[in-house]
């Protein structure tokens, strides 16, 4: 007896069930209202596609095994911090202005990394100065040279830097390169990984992807950090990927990328190293065991590596790593609090600007209460959707009195925020939901007037090559542009 199965109805029923299940997970898991609404629209408006996308990228899943290794590393670092760094953390509290102690405490509560003093930081703002400094320090390395970068693009002067790492390994320096598996595809497809491994460099892809991994982890969660540490005494971080702007993405029509880096010495370098080694450790059980064994012996050397009051610098700074598996949205909350703390001036540079309602309200409220708020954004970016989503917010910002300057000298890739004259955030975080909630990032909170002034001076220098958007010119645009931009804006939490 043949039974006709109404496959269309069965398929429709299964799809409806999947939509309902995913919608319930959206309501349960998504803390951000904008994210939740965007996903609900996708689920109910786009049959099958919405469900497939949510299963792939809807939730920040890094995998159960990775979460277990992360917890183990956090426990290890807490013990080390309590044993060796407590005195430093307690002593520095009075060196943070009362106005910012709450913000510092907010970050340390989540990360376990407190503000430290006796740091020396130097701002580097040209490609040549960045690469020259990095090359010099790598060539002088005697003990270790560790690098973590989102993008390694082996062209131009980056080949010289990789050659320097290769040479360091050949003279028995412990060298490790951690590169994002997606951002550094051109590196992993090149001859360099094999060549470096033959020289003794440990080369590890961060967050590798593949069809099987897609079933257990979210593949668009990326390690966006940029870190170089030499001999555990000199550290670099900022917006600069290992990519020579004379060669990198030359055909995108946005011009050369414009970046900044900070060269650091002092206690914060040890905390940057802790972030790096934790990232390596969570990539596999073998890595976890190796890193813990190595750091177990290294921990006893910490007191000797810490600078004294006389030999170190005088900058108070705090390392703030952020990741999607953290219990709280540490860098997002820090940025919002810093904006609310502004009394006179707020300057922000970011290549990608896609705020949510909370961040938008913080910026517009700051402007309305008399703070001089300026956003410096690139006139052209390499993402069409981000460009349209960003423009959807301009009218609201301009109406509130926020100044928007578009930089014409290339793709301004620097991620900096300065508050008044004595606080700055500097690092790898873009002003978008991906950086806030999905990527592994690293930032420096800087509680220092001179260094804040240096960062602000660089921000003001970008203004010389920028033009301001006026409300009248923005209102005079064709009427269909706001429709396009606001349509894209609906999906801005997902960009």
C-alpha cells in the first residue's frame, strides 16, 4: 500500500518548528535589543536562510573544550596575579584620578587585570616608524619574541619582519606566531609558515575554521588582537596589522591604511604577555599543557622583570582584553562609561562606526550637555554595508551637535578615544558591534595627561586632512539615500 507523504507540508512544519526554536533562543540569548530584532526579522522574513544563518553565526559559540581551557587559564592567571602583582595593583589606585577609578574597577572586575604604574609608552604613527621600531627590537631579542596578529600579509616590508623573526629563532630565541586563521589566509597559503617552522618558530593559527568546526563553533568569531612582545619587557599593540599599506588591498579604492601603535615597557607588558599566552593555550590541550608548564617557571621571574620606581616610566595604564566568552561586555561598558565621563572634549577615531542605541545616546547626550564631541571617520571604507549603516546615524548625531569629520588621506584605521585631557583608550577595537561582542580584542586604558595629549594631537592632525559634514549638506541629499541607509541599518547589529 503506497502512502503519499505530503513532503511540502512536512518541510513547512519542520521549518516552522526551527523558526520558533531559534526565535526562542534569540529571546533567551540575545541581550542586545537591536541584535534580537535583527535576528527575528531574518528568521521570519527569509525562509530557511534566517534559520541557517542563526545556526551558523547567531550565538558566540567558541566550543565547550575551548571554554574549559579558557577557565583553566583564567584560574592560573588569578593565582599568579594574587601571588606576584597584588602589591602593584593596590599601590596604583591613588595614581588613577578619582574621576576614572570606577571605570578602571569596572574593567578589572571582569578581566582581573588592574591599572599599573611605572610604565613607559611611545606613540608611533607612521608605517616606517612602526616597522623600524619593531625590527630593531626583534633583532635585539635574546630570550623570546611572540606575535599575535589578525592579519599577516607577507608583502613588502612585512617579509623583512618575518625574516627578522626567522633569524631570532635561529639564534635560539623562543619565537611564537599566533595568526588569525581567516584574517591571515594569505600568510598560511604562502611559503612562510613552513619556512618559519623549519627555523624553529612555533606558528599557530587562531580560531581555525572548517565544515566540521562549523557544527560546534561560530566561524566568524575572530582573534582581532595585534600584539608583539620581545623578551617580556617590550610590548606593542594598536591598530597596525602586519600588512604593508603600499601593497595591502591596493585595489579596493580606499587608499593606504593609516595606523598607530604604542611601544610599551613596564608592568603592563607582562599583562599583555598573559593575554597572548592565554590565546595560545586555549587553541588545544597540548598548547595548554605547554603554556602552563612554561609560565609556571616564568612566574617566579616576575619580580625581577618589574621595573622599579626609578628605572621605569611614569605612565599609569591598564590592559583590557575583551572576548565573546566573557561574562560581561567589558570594552563596550568601558567605552560607554568613558563617554559619559567626558566634561569638555571627546575625540574618537575609528574606521568602522556602527553604534547601537546605548552608544548613540551616550554620544548625543554628551554633545547636548556641552561636550565638544568629534568623530573622525575615513571618507571611504572597504565595506559597502558598513558604509551605508554608518551613514544612517549621521543625521541623529549632527542634530545633537556631534561633529563628524571624514578623513581623505586613506583608510583611517586607528582606533583611539580621548576624554578631556587625561584619559585615553587605545588599541584594536572598532566602534561596531563586531568588535564589542564578537572579536577577541585588546585595548589600553591610559590615565596620563602627557600621553593623552600626544594621542589627541595625532587625532587633531587627522582633522587637517578631513572635511566636516554639515547638517544642511546632509539634508540636501537625494531622498532615496536615507531609505537605503536605514534599511541596511536594520541589520547593523549583525555587521
